[in-house]
């Protein structure tokens, strides 16, 4: 590896480590979080951030195969908060590779150019036996178990596990919590 890519990788790793350790103590206990001493988790987190940074521009996500899945903003049926709009790349379904999330979640509002804001990166994996009572196939990333199994969020989506990384929007419930209680879907709300 030449010096330039190595330096870039080390810079991303340092930034991810600083971001995780800079979380105020009161917020650090909210929701699950990777152990900052887990070097593989920190490297994977840095990779996820570096790879998905270009998707801040919604056009780049669409160009790379992340397509809006329906026109509905997902709201929490069990309480407050939302996830936003899912842009799914079917080729990445089932991935636990930090550089290949299955979905990008965008804001419910658009900017002056009509584009949504990237908020969340999500990995999704089908529940092998489609039995929500068993969890022997639960994946993990960043040293954290995926949430689930849970029913599909839309027609044809299997029972699955997922893991959210609120990389581009603060989530008061925690960086890896599935719902963001600070966000709401506009008008017509869709419940998974």
C-alpha cells in the first residue's frame, strides 16, 4: 500500500475513534455503541463512514444503485420517531461488509435543489428460517448484534435483521438505535 492511501485510511480511523470518544458521557450510555477498544470495530466504522460519505449527494446514491423504495417515510409504530426514506441496493442485501450497506436512509425534507439529506446507513439480512422465535443466525457488525428478527417493512420484504448507523444525523436515542425520536414523517405516515 502506498503512503497516500495508508495515510487516508489512518486519518479515517482516527476520525472515527475521536467521534466515538468525543460523545458526551451522558449520551454515551444511550443506545448500543461499539467498544472503542475494539480495533476491528473502529476500522469497520471508519470504512463505513469513508465509503458512504459520497452519498451525502442523493444523486450519487441513485447512480450507484440505491433506489428509493416506495415513496413512504417510515415512522415508529410503537412510539415516537422515524427512520426516513429508504434507498435500497438489492445487490447488498445480506451484507455484513461495512463498505456495502443494503440501504441509505434520507430525510423527509428536501433542500433548495429538491434533494433529500442522508441521515442513516443500514445493513439488512434475511432471517434464515423466517421464524421470529429463533435467533441463531443473528449477524453482527462493529461488535454489535443486529436488531431482530422482525417482520418485513414493505410488501415482499422477508423477516429480517437490521443494523442502523446514524452517521449523518444525530440520534438522541443513540448512534445505532433503529428509530430517531427527534424526527417525524410529514403528513401521511407509514408504519412498518
